[in-house]
């Protein structure tokens, strides 16, 4: 499974040296894509989460820059905005998309929840429900199929369709956590909107 590693720095950096460090980290040739003077990304099939923190600390010491890394399922312009704002809570750390958005919410910063909701707005409800049931069934495909009264092949087709539409494979822990956060945020967003509408009707009826 491919993971996207987005990085953002607080200072200009030596691109060749940073490329060398990330290549050494992954133990494979990776192509670093730089976006401007402060950020970029690379893709790896390996899970580098556990080793990234030490590498980031070395980057900070060797290059004298502050850098945060965001582990994602795709590259999105909004994610770089998230990453830029991450320095309000993190410094020289690697984090998953789920961890960052959860931290924002726990600290009362909910402005990015619209980005989260918008990411799934074009996904058919039956696919959302299928993935929700899959996670509630502890990622047990057979139990999910039985609970939804569908054939196992139908479940597999739905799951693949969801991944195709979102690039989010919920069989991965970090992606599953991100999707569960979306479900919680969506429920709160709907309840909040409904309350505001009812209040408006009560106030002006």
C-alpha cells in the first residue's frame, strides 16, 4: 500500500540533502516532489511512521530547520494547509492525518472539519455504510457481508469502489481511524446544522 509523506518546513532547506535523507530512510529510491521553498512530498510502499521521528530530529539538528511530516493516503492542497497549521501544536514530528485533525478538534479548532466532510461528499451512502459496518465488525469481511445480507463478492466490490473513489483503504489502521473521525465529525456537523435551523425557525416563526 502506497503512503504519501507530506512535509512542511519553517525555513528554506537544502533540497539535495533532504532528498538524500528521505531516500536513506526508505531504503529505496523515492522521488521527492518539491512544492515551493518550504514543502513537498514523497511516496513509499513502506510504513515509515515508527522511524520518521528520529530522522526528523536529525534533520532539525543537521539543517537547523523545523519540519513536520504528515502521513496521508493521497496528496491534496488542503493537506498542506493543515500541515502548515500543525506547527501550532507539533514541532519536528511525524503524524497521521487522523492524529492531526483529532488534535485540532480537541483544541477547539474545527475550521478544517469542512475539508474532512467534503472529502466524502461524493461517495454514495451505501458505500459509506458498508465501510462503517466493516469497521464495526472489526474489519471482518465475512461478518460484514452477513450483517449487510450481501454476498462476500459484493462486499469486496463495494470496498474496492470506495477505495477507488476516495483513495482511502480502510484496511489500514491510520486510514480506518481517519474514516471513523469523519463519521463522528459528520454526525456532529449534521446535529449542529439541524439545531441552528430549528433555532432560526423558533426565533422568527
